[in-house]
C-alpha cells in the first residue's frame, strides 16, 4: 500500500474516483495519526469521505455522521472489495 498522506490535484482525483462516485474518496486508516487530518481536509474541501477502519467505534467518535464508516482490514481481501464498491 502507498502512504496515506499524499497531495493530489483535484482534477486527478475526480478523474480516478469519478469511475465509481464523483467526489467520493476512501481513506484507509482514517482514524490514524496521518489519516485523521486527511479525512478532515477532504471533508473541508467538499469531498464525500468513506473511512476504512478496523475500529468503527473510534471512527464514529472522531467523525460522527460526517463520514461513512467502512469496517475492514487491509489484509482481508473481501473487506477491501466491499469498501471499494
């Protein structure tokens, strides 16, 4: 997996993500030290954010209803497949 904290141009994100849902981004590890600020910045920029996490309680405590919480583990292919749909 690549690092979570990356700088991406909006047009590139819309092009890649637009194939699934325009302006929707899945953040793996969104409750972590790097992932949380990424989620908050994406939300502030108007994106629909889905947080992929092993700890839904932690994610809900940090983000409330502002993000969709997707429970899974990066080592579980089925949970990744579900998260990416």
